[in-house]
């Protein structure tokens, strides 16, 4: 397949698919029925796979899309965790464990923007991050279908979230480039 090129428009099908997770998140918070929530989690997980596949397949890859996808993921995860926390389906420690990697990603983004000597680099999804996202969705299904396995899944998400945070940090650290020092 030919190499993807930068797409100038933000209104691409992959970006629309990514953005749909925001609407799905709002729907999740608005509706409390298990069948509807299961469907929303399922659709959101499909859009998470579909947006990247579409971007590569149609060569509609963009910097905006590369940023939009994880933002939409974080928004959906935050909304679901908040709904489960408020509904007492998750405890505070479970919510923190599930959200750890997401919070650290946001902190890392703002640190990278504020530290002048860090060279901007292209962000690329990594296997550990994808595993954490997949396990988060699996945990959401478990909250609704199999509450007995939620705690082990939350522990796994938390541990893999820590590993993913370290992995991303090391990758960014290796890619850094200090600005020339003025003497």
C-alpha cells in the first residue's frame, strides 16, 4: 500500500469516526440501562479500531486525527468511569487505577508543551497503550456483565497503565533533543 500523506482537511471520515466517541460518551452518561450502555461501549470500541484503520486505508492520515483519536478515547473513558463512579459501580481506587495512564498522558502532554528544550516529536501509539485501552473497554463490559471479575481487571489495567506510562516516557526521552545551549 502506498505511504499515507498528510491530509489537509480536518473533516475526514476517520476524524468523524473518532469524534463519534464524544457523542457515545454523552449517551453513556445520559442512559442507565445495561443493554444501551453495552451497545455504546461496543460501538465506541469498534470506532476506536475503525478510525485508525480508515485513516491508513484511505490515506487520510493527519496530525489533527493523530491527536483527536487519543483525546476522544480519554473523553469516552473519563465519561464511563465517572458514570460508574457516581453509580457506585466502581470505587474511587478503581477509578484512579483505570484512569492513571490517561491522567499521566495529559500531564505529559502539558509538560512537553511547557518545557522549551523538548523538541516536538510526532506522537505514535504504542502497543502498551493500545493494550491498556483495550483492557479499559473490557473492564467496562465486565462492570455491566461480570462484576466479580472487575477488581482483577482493574488491577491489570492499573499495572499495564503504569508500564505504558513508563514506556511512553522512555520513548519520548529517547526522542528528545536539547536546544543548543547558549554560553
